[in-house]
C-alpha cells in the first residue's frame, strides 16, 4: 500500500487550505484528518466537536517526522 504522506507531499504544502474532519480533541489541541492516513494538529485550539467538518490551513508539513501543523482557515481569504 502506498505511503499516504508521500502521496500528499505536494498537496499539503504550507499555506494551502483543506477541509478535514475532527478526529479527537486533546488538552493541547485538535487533531484533524485531512486525507486518508494523514492527520494534523491545530495547537492549543478549542473548537468544533469530534466528527465535525472544518477548514484548516497547513502551517507545516514534515514528511520525515510525519508531522502536519495546522491552523483554522479564515472564511475571508
């Protein structure tokens, strides 16, 4: 099976906006699934409920560490 992180390396470039689904909420942030097998973290964020669809902006994509940094996307671009 192909590595989903490698498959999305160009698509998940910093600055890009994506729609994802909230997977879990933890004390330090919210994990959002933006693609099959790829979940990122919105640090220190309170917000939507688990299962809710949200818009996020990529702030960091680290293929080696399998780390995806996100922030909430503004409706106004």
